[in-house]
């Protein structure tokens, strides 16, 4: 699933890579595949799970991640959003009138950087695949968001000393390929969609239709977006330190702290 050659030299031998695992097929395949090649890369793998406080769904997801980590003998770090920070994604969504997926994105981007960094990680790997990046590329081209389009890359370098590099080893793997890998290796994963996710993703539907007309469209679009991203130099807002938590952010307070404050005001 992941070739050691594609990651060789990216992380120094002896370094620690945190792998963000949600319990879905993509992150499960990512964790298992990296576990297989950890010796060749000379790195330490740590699974990282965030319990977002989504009733029933989060509990099932956490159990899948616990089970897989235990079977593979991989250390597991869990952040419980409600226990550790005093709110859940549904609560923050209601308090801010933001869509749950928007809140989830803010939470994951913040915690997947802060927690691994504080625990000694050299980088973080996520399970975004070719379907995801094809959708992102199409949406970004449609909306003219050069800032996001410039980040479509297998490796997202750090922009700040407090920001960890992000690895996306599955960027050229389709959802079908990942599902085949998971089933062939009999890996546990959460089969149902998140109950807070939108019923339809029109950009993904367009990508799916295009793939049916032009086989290989997803991978081709991602490769093209990667090449284009190297030539894009969008104006990025300068990063500051959040006056509440001290984390790097384009705004002060940062988006994560604003979520916390909104929930506190609402309650």
C-alpha cells in the first residue's frame, strides 16, 4: 500500500511519526501499512485518536482504533475532546452555527498538530486519499482558492517552528484500492458514515462521474494539482501566537480557542 521508497529520507531514523487514526478504512490502512514498513524506515509509529464526542459513533470508532493498535502492538494516544477541553463537536456546532464538518476540521487541525508535537513527534501522517484530493482540487479550482490548492502535496512542509510537517502517503491511492487492502488484511474499520456528515458531496459526485467517463481521472487530477501547487505562491496571512493557548494561528484568538469560548458563553 505504501512503498518505503516514497518516504525514505523524509524522516530521520529514530524519529517518531504520529498517525492520525479515525477508525475509518483510510486511516486504518494507513496505520497498518506504515506499521509494516516502520523497520525499513527506522522510525517509531504512534497511533493518535481524537474522540470528538459524537454520540455512539465516537465510541465505536475509538474501540476500533484501540483494537487495531493493540493487535499491532502500536502505542496509542487518545484525546477526548469533552474530557480534555470541555466541549464536543456537536456542542461547538450549535454554539457557533457552524456546520459540524467545519468544526471537526478546526478541532483536528489544531489537536493533530499540538498534541503530537508536545509528545515529541517529528511529523503527523493522515489518511487523505486520491478521492479526497481530487475533490479538493476541483473545489479549489472552482472557487479560486489558490491558498488551499497550493497545499495539495504528499508532504506539507512546516510553516512555523510549532507546526509539524504533514505526510499524506495515500494521496495517489483510490478509495477502492484502500478498501481492497483493508479487506485483504482483515482489518477492523468503521463502515458507517459519520452521522453529522452531509448527505451529499456534490464535488465528490462530479469526480465520481468523471472517473466513470475517464478511467484514472482522480489520480490524473491529483498529479496535475500537485504539479500546479509547486508553482503557486499565494499570499498567506502572517502567523501569530494565539494569546490564549500560544499556538500559531492566522487570527488571535485562534479558531480552536474561539470554539471553546463560544461553547462557554452558550452554556
